[in-house]
C-alpha cells in the first residue's frame, strides 16, 4: 500500500516530524512546570537516551517494513528519523557532560574507562556522528558505494546502544525494558540475516 504522493509529502512527513518533536517539547514543558520529579536532570537525561534508542530502532525498522509490506515510501523517512536519533543522542550526551560531570574532562575520561555502560555509549555516539554528517543526499552522491558501507555502522552502533541501556539498567537490577529493545533489535537484525542468506 502506498499513500498518494501529495498526501505523503505534504501531510504524513510533516506530521511524523512534528510527532518526533513531541518528546522534546514535553521534556521542556516538564522542566518549565517543575513536574519531572525530585531529579529533573536525571529524568531528562534518561528520557533523551531512551528516545535516541527508539528512533534508532524505528530507522532500522523501515527497511524491514518495506520488505514485509511492500510500503516503499517509508524508506524516505529514514534520514529524518535517523537525524532525530542523533538529535536526542546529542542532547543526552550534552546533559551528561554539562549537568552530570560539569565538563570535568578528567572525571569524564575516568567514567569512560571505568564504567562499561558509559564506554559503549560513547562508542555508539562516535559511530552515529559520521552517519549524521553524511545523511544529506549530496553526501550520498559524493560518496557513492562508500556511503552504503559507512551507513552499515548503524548495526553495531544499535547493538552498542542497547548494551549501553542494558548495563545501565542492570546496575539497578531492572533489565525488563532493555530486554524489550534487545528483542526488537534481534528481530530486525535477524530478518536482515535471513534475507541475506536466503538470496
């Protein structure tokens, strides 16, 4: 099933863009209204990380959705959703560097080396940077086949992002939520492996 082109470009894409901003708006409103609990900084830091992971998985799901349903227009949403993953991940990192560590670079480096969930989180973000930089269509044309190779980084970085969340939650003895994300990611990657070996 395909949407009529004017409906897709003039209504659906702007609607999805607006919906992707809702978490940020709600977090900003929560800060303004002081309704995020006893530790609003931690609440916003955790929430931005959660949404970065969700947008990563949504980005990955569009190719699977195309193969299962034949809906090809969804592929044109990947760049937007991937950039929203980068946006929320960037806010997540900035909040950690600024409000958690107060730009204490020695403390941050110690955190990266000594806390595994911080280590894999930083690695995931570093992998996300080149994907965001090369997301414009002009970069796709310039890089050619190398663009696809570079953007395959989304697979290991998604694994690292889930692992980051899992180890963070494991420290609190609560892995029920990261288990859901891990299963979703396993299904998305498993479908890709199936398609590859089937061919």
